[in-house]
C-alpha cells in the first residue's frame, strides 16, 4: 500500500511528455523564451570592432522581437490564439557571457545538439509554472562576417523533462543597416515565418 501511495503522489508532478507533434497542437500550451546567445560566436574576430558592446546587442536583439504584432504573428503561426513570452531566463544567462570569449576565427563554428540540450537546461526554467508546456528558444550560433552568414537554431523542448523534441537550424544572409539590425533581422524573420515549419514536423 505504501508503494501505491508514493506512486499516486508523484505522477501529477511528473506530468506529460510532449512530442514534436504537439508543437502545432493548440491544446498544448507553449512559451517562447527569446534568443539565447550563450554559445554564440562572432567570426572572424578581427572583423568586429565593437567587441565590448556585444552584451548590449544581446539585450537589444531580444527587445527587437518583443512586441505585440510579432507575438500575435507567432501565435497564429503555431496554431494558437495566444502563447506565453518570458525572456527573463535568457536575459539572465546572456548577461553572464564573457564578451572576450564571444569572438573566434572559426568561421565554420556551429553549436552541437548536446550543447543545445545543455543550453535548455541552463535556462533554469520554472517547471512548476510552465508544467505541461512546450518551450521554444532561438539559439544564435555563428554570426560570420567573413561568409556574411548567420546560423540560428529554433529549438522546441518539453518543459516537464527539459528534453529537446525538435531543432531546426537556419543559415541565412544577414541584412539591415547598423549592427543591431544587421544581426537581429533574421531572428525576426524566423519567428514571422514559423508556420512554415509545420510541413517538416508533420
């Protein structure tokens, strides 16, 4: 009887494990956590002249996407009337980046799936608050001036166990006037066209 009682107590806490088919399931709640730059590299190093200001860019890039019209567009693209946006976790983690280590000469740099899994866990998400939700985060990987190419992964994961359920990696040409717009533009475009992922997932 004691074993049965323990099982009864813990099942509600564990909750459901989401799958990639739930990403476009309007019955499953979804929360977007913003843009994570904790493993991003800007390449090649000597082609960037604003190195000390890079942490400010991490804040500005998240501010650029955090507005009502894009929120509504993303919700509709993911087949939902509304969804949660919570940038507090990426704000904390991005602020801990050592700007002197955010630059390298490895123009082919990417973030591995294992590292992406660690990024999700390091966000320190409140799993009670978002129990049974699917989480979504944009992981910026390589902002390459040499190739004029930006690599970004759109990551979906189950909040209950923090396991990654789907990763879509984009390689896009940056564009726009000014540093923030140049490297921030593609994050906007990925979100605005998030509905196009549905065919890949089904």
